[in-house]
């Protein structure tokens, strides 16, 4: 498979994914959401001193986790 065919296949996988691909993308998004929540908990309970940068990290990870979870829910609903 040459480079052009590979890029075409990748483009096709995202432009018009199959049902199984959507489920896989949904599972991956849920995995990213879980990682963001684990990161939240690690920052909250792992740092002794709370500083403003820690708060921004927690807010960012929480937002990312919610977006990934909702995206995963949309992709995993099936057809």
C-alpha cells in the first residue's frame, strides 16, 4: 500500500466510518474521559499545596473529560 492509498483509507475511516469503527471511536473517547478524571483525582489528592495553576489543570481536565464522555456516548449509541 503506497502513501496515497494509506491517506485515502485514513480519510475514509473518519469521513464515513462503519458502525464498528464508531463503536471503537466511542470506546476510545470513554477511555480518554476516564484518564482525564483520573488526572483530576491525582492532582486534587496528590498535591500538598493548592495553587491557581492546579485549579486550572483540574478545570481543564474536567472539561476535557466531560467532552470526551459525551462524544463517546454519541458515537456508541449504535444505529
